[in-house]
């Protein structure tokens, strides 16, 4: 028996569904955007793939990865389909346009609170809706791949074919303490001899394995830190509060303590010309550049980050 399904004409529904999945990065999110059930979307994509004679997506444990054929098809149809949608919307003035869904933004709680959300305040005031979720970078990137998030501020450059990332900003780190704690430190000895001058001071960290502190010790002092934290709390803002209260010392991103430093609530124990630097990235799914509020938020964050 001859399978004539490949000879069936391609219709706009199939192309629109393909573009929704391509931009969303997952079958589930694409089905939601297209307004169909996931089985219906799967059937439409299978019909399109039979017609083209090539696979369009590689199914992954989380989401889908576009093939070369998908990239080529998206480049050819995205403009005409977007233009057609604009014409249809313009030609139906009495039909209210559906409101844009909220932009699903993920990232570290401290960074979003100190920088991200304040930067996006003008967009929120103008009607852009945000649904902000915080957590660990690996978990957030997994949700991004699965279509559960639109954008993620990532503390590492994402790997894999399903995500693209742009450098957002560089974070520098400083060793800080409250003034009364700093008075107990011989800073000239600290510069000359290293962290032996910090003996007896409590270490405050957001994780038990002291990742930021260990990196600072290795980068600035050139030695391995072998110690336990006196306080572990998984929010850098809480670590900063403990530093200001005189609980001990910590290494924190400078953007987080700018106001406290200016107010004299904390001091930097070392003035180094070569502090540890970490680059933050703005990640999104490959192909999810279809306009709308997601693009608006991404562009605004990238533009604002140039001023930080």
C-alpha cells in the first residue's frame, strides 16, 4: 500500500504549530501556545515531517532540539506567518486581541531582587506581566529547556543545543565585614601573609561547601580554603544581613552590598585590582525569538545591564 500522506498539501495550521513548537522549545509549551492538545500537535508535526521527508525535531528528555531542516523552515516561514497574523489582527478591529501571557523569568533570588526586577520596573508599569521564579541555576535551565520558563539569568554559560545565551553582566566579588569585625583584622598582615590574619573569624556562606569563599581564597590568596561555615543560609541577602550584624566575614558580589558599603555598614577587607569575576548570562530556548513581551524583556535587560 502506498502512503499518500506525504503528498497531502501543507496547510497553515501545520506551519503555525511547527513555529510554536520551534519557538517554545518543547511540545508541551508549543501545544499551549498553539491552542491544541499535545497529541494533535504531534500529529500535525508528523504530517509536516512526512511531507518534507525530513525530521524537524530531535526528542530530548526535556524539550526538543530543532534539526537543520527545522532551522531552515523557521527562517523561511516565520516572517510571512508573523506578517499574516498582523494583517489578520488589523483586519478585525472589533475582535479584542488576546492579552500577552506573563513572561516567565527565572534566576538567582538575590540578583533578581537587587538588579533584575528594578531594571524591569518601567516595563511592568507599562503593562508587561512577569512571573518570576528563583532557584538553583541547573534547575532553572532544566525548566527553560522544558518550556516552563521563557528566560533565565544563569550564573554559568548553558550547554547543549536547545539553549542560546548572551552575556548579561560581570559580577565582581569582595571580602567584606562589619566595621567592628574589620577592626580585629591586621590588614597589612592580611595583604602580606594572606588569610592567616583572619584566624578566629566566623565564615558566612550560602552553601555548606563554601563555593564563593573557596574561589576567592584560590584566586586572591592562591591557596585552598579548608574550613567550615559558621552560618549557611541559601540567600546571599541573608548572608549580607549577617555580615552587617557582625556575625562574621563573607565573600559577596559587589552589586549586592553597594548601598551598605556607601553607608559604612560594611567594609572591604582587601582592595584588590584583580577580584574574582563571574559572568552572568541571559538564556532562552533556541528559536524563541518570535517577538512580543519575551523579546521586550530580554532586550531591556541586556540594555540595562550595560549601565551596571
